[in-house]
């Protein structure tokens, strides 16, 4: 009997030791059970493939912490980075081709203004899509020197526009729709002043406007909503000085104005074919009238 009980006691002792060890293990956190530390600190991590080639690099220099991915030839093909001190906290993702460098870049600027850039073989930004801080989207296309030449976008009220620029980035042609849907085409000189404008007003009336070098309108050719055509001429101060037109009943006329915009002479042809002439002084008194 004593040998039997000793065997039972030995089995119970072994089971007790196993149970105690299991309790001690399960009472520790899962991280400690897996042998993982709570925190790892390093300035740079490098992950290599089976042949020892660098494929992933994580680094944190002061101005640009980054994660970089490499192909089997050691070429950087993708990067994720932040710029906390250079431009106030921008974050970006770059995608590179296998030979020339950056091919595409997605940047989130401070204030929530994202931009996608597409580059040529020289890493020059050639096309960009962005959204400004007021929510207005824009697409711009650049030449081989990186100069923006074409913009397509929406202004804050939702009106679309297309702008074409020269090599000095001066907008030379602009097509846009007003908020009411009225279209307009504007052409500018080399310093950016409008010189020609073609518009269709909200009532459907078309007009051609010519501007001087200061941007002042000097001549307007248009057709009113009733179909009557007219030509308006202005002086350098923007005062109307002459109006040539044909009324809706077919009667032509020429009106001449002084520097204060007061009518001083009228020349016309009546509906019965007779010519007419009227002259006025500065106070509006008739000086001459015929017939």
C-alpha cells in the first residue's frame, strides 16, 4: 500500500508543477508571452531579401522621415515621407520608374490642400491635379522647363475656366463661364493686360470688346437682344464718345458725345430715306437741326 500511495503522490506533484508553470505563463501579457518588447528604438531599419539586398528602409532624419521601397537592383521605386520643418508639415508619396527617378508624387500640403504631380523622364513636373484651400479643383500642364502653360479648373462659385499661358507664365488666353452661364473669351498681351474680349451676356447678346494697353475698353461691337447692331467707341478715360448703330426698325445713326458723356451731334437716315443732323451745346440746347 505504501508504494502505491507514493506513486500517487509523485503523479500529483508532477501535475502540480505543470499547473503552476501554466498559471505563471498565462498571467503575463501577450507581448511578454511572445517575447516581444514593449518598445523598439532605432534611427534606421533596413529589411533585406534572401540574397541580402536592401528592399525596405525606414529612417527618421530631422527634416524628412521616410519609408523607402527598393527593387532587386537597388533602385528606389516608392517612398512615403513627411516634411515637418521645410514646408510646415507636408506629407507625400513618390513613385519612381526603374531608370530616371520620380515619375509621380502625391503631396498633402498643410491646410488640407492635396496635389498629384506627374513627371517626365527628367523628373520635371508636367501635369498636376490639385484642390485649393477653398475647395476649388485645378489641373495644370507644364512645358519641358516646368513652366505652367495650361490651367483647367473651377472657381469657388463652381464656374469653369481654361487658361493658356506663354513661356513667361503670363496668361494670354482665357475661356470661362460666369456663374449665370454666360461664356467669355479673353486674349491678353505679353504683360497680361486684356486686349480682346468676346462675350455672350446672360440675355444672349454677343459683344466683341477691344482694350488698350492699360486694359481700358476702347471699342465694343455688339448686337442687342432685339437684334440691333452697334459699335461703341470710348476715350482713354473710359467715356463713350461715339456710337454707330442700326435700330431694330432698320434706321441707322451716328451719335457723338463730349468728354462728359453728353450727346453733341447726331447723324442719321430717317425711315423714309431722308438724312437728318442734330447739334447740341454743352447745356443740351439745340444748335442746329435738319430737316
